[in-house]
C-alpha cells in the first residue's frame, strides 16, 4: 500500500511537471482572491480611491498637487478603469485580484529560475494561501500592483543578467519605472537589485546566485553601466513625485508614528495578515535560506533591505506602515519554497495546506471588514440604508467630524444614489483639489430654512448632538431636536427636526 501511494504521488508529480509552473499558483490565487470579493464593504482608504478615480484628469492633477501626489498615477489608472467597467465594489477591486494573480505566477517563474521548478511551484502556492494575499488582492489600493511589479522587475533583472541585451534591460527599465509610479516605497527593492548587480559585476553571476551561460562572463564590465542606464527612467519619473510627496507628508501621514524596535517583530504578522501564518513563513524561509546558500542573496536581500531601509527612515520620519512592505512577501515565499522543495512533494503540500488552514480565521475576518482592528468595523452601507429608508425631499445631511480619515461623507455618498443635500459644504472636495470638502464658517446661517437634517456621527452615541463640537454643534443644538437615533457599527445616525419655536 505504501509503495502504491508513493507511485501515485510520483505519477501526480510527473503529470504536474508538464503543466507550466506559473499556472497552478495563478489559478489558486485567482480562486482565493475572488472568493468573497465583494463581501466587505469599501473601507476608508478604498473610499479615497473611489473619490479620486471618479474625478476628471484635471481634477486628479489638482488633487496630486494638494495631498496625494504619490498615489496620483494609481488614481489615474483607476480613473481609466472605472470609466470602462464602473465603480462597484467588485469592479474597483478586480485590478488588485489580477495583479496578485500575475504576481503569484511570476513568483513561480522566478523561483524556477533561481532555485528549481519545485521551489518555484511551492513558493507560488504558499503565496496564494496567505491571508495577506487575499487582503491586498481584495483592496482597491496600489499594494497588489506594487507587488506584481516588484516581482516582474526582479524576473526581468535575472533575465537581463543571465542573457544580457539592451532589449532585456529596456524591459527591466520599464517595469522599474512603473513600480516607482505606482508605489514609491517599493523602489527600495532596487537596493537588492543593486547589490546583486554589483556582486555579479565584481565576482561574476554565480557569486550572486544567478546561473548564466559561460559566454555571458564577457558582459561583466557592462552590467553595472546597463543597470544604471536602466534606472534612469525611474529617477526621471519618480523623482518629481518623491519631491512633491515629501512636501505633503505632514498631511498624508499625520497619523503615523515613528518606528520602534517592536514594530519589526510585528511585521511578519502585519504583511501576512496573520501572526501565526507570518511566524510560519519566517520559520520556513529561514530553513530555505540556509539551504540556498549564495542563491538566497537576491530574494533574501529583496526582503531585508527594503524592511531595514524603511525602518531606518521611519525612526526619523513617520513612514513606518507595514502594508507599505507587502511587496516583499513574494520574496519571503520564494525562500520558503526552496525549503519545501527539499522535502517530498506530499510533505511540502502539507505545509502549504497547513498555512492555509491556520489562516482561515483571518481569511474569514478580512471578508467581513477591511477596517483595523477588525473588531471595529464601520458600516457605511447600513447608515446609508437608514437615510435612504426615511429620506424626504428637501432633507439635508451633516457629518461630524468632517475632516477625518473615516471619510464619513464619501462612505454615505458611495452607497446612496441620491444623497441628501450636504448643507454645510461651501466647496466640495473635487473643486478644492482635496479629499475633504470645506464647510460653512457660520453653520447657523447655512442651516437656516432647513427643517430636517440627517446627522451622521462617528462612533456610538446615545446623544449624538452632544458629540458634535464647536459652532456646528451649537447651531444644531440651538435649532434642532433629535427625533430618532439609529446605531450602526462604528456610526450613529440621527434624524433632527427643527424646533417648533425656531
């Protein structure tokens, strides 16, 4: 019976060898990421994407000049996408699904070139089942695209080093330029690329862990120069973005704190979206690095150098956000795949399945909400339904707070075809070239003549009027009374009617 099982496993593996190495990881990734794609409603960051993507290119340019230059190219891409396929929750997230699917396939190809076919296959399969792959593959943000482009650029680098030609270096240059436009911080992977190129120039490709034909050694003196020429486009394109983004940092990242040492220990769980699965990945990757030896140089440096560079910068400037480093996860999976390739295929598949099973609670949780912590969801759709069910002609709406990263107004407007008049707005976010609208400096005057107001407040409040501060709260408390209150996760909705003696 044991021999029969071994024969069956061997026959299955031989059959699998005839399938392109990228296909199983890509199919598994698209299946996992499409599952429950529209279950969690858009969260605050995705609402910003929706707001930006539905603006004209001119309005996007004004937005980039005010607050979000670093994400501007991604917003322009999503503008084109939404013009074609619409702005439903699923439509907004499909580009991320496609990007993670391609990333998984490219990872398998990279693993096959740097390790072997088995290593590439198991790396791709492991990547597919990580909760983080689903989390960022189901989000209308640039992280999945950055992950795909980081892996693509690395595949093209290996190709150019193995078989140098200007055409191959041009492909690498295009991928790196696109990476910089999509996600500036992902350009830290170039530190790993530079290290490999320098070692390949100094001691030959074999010393950098890249096998090449013998005649390629004649290209040694040209590698550094060709690589430097290849990164010129990204400097020209991403450089101005970086300069502009630096001036916007105080607004864009005012919620980020300086990095601390314990942030490093929490990183695996953060990027894998599961502490248990992140720990398993680190452990298996450590075994893989020991097995690979010098072949581990590229993937290990593609993990460690971006992490260390961002951490070092984050101790001085508030930049440390774990999801900014999602693009390093495939390289960790590649090293882990090398460890799995060293054991029998059934045992390797057991580890992949184990990672998938350990991540199931987090997979289920992220399909309920993308908010963090997941125990504190914000139900924009539920609040919008309350308003839609009771709305009358002439009704107004007021949000508190207005200038918040919760984007209360965007969340309600996204779910309502005909939202109430935003009575306090004097200039909307599109005309301002911002993510937030400007409000009336004299709320009492702007509220004059309004008889019914829908008040949307963040948090849970038994007395929502008491939660509205400053002149806006004073005007509402003076002229209106609470008729009814609804509690929804993360939000309170109240219907206010004008006082009879007003």
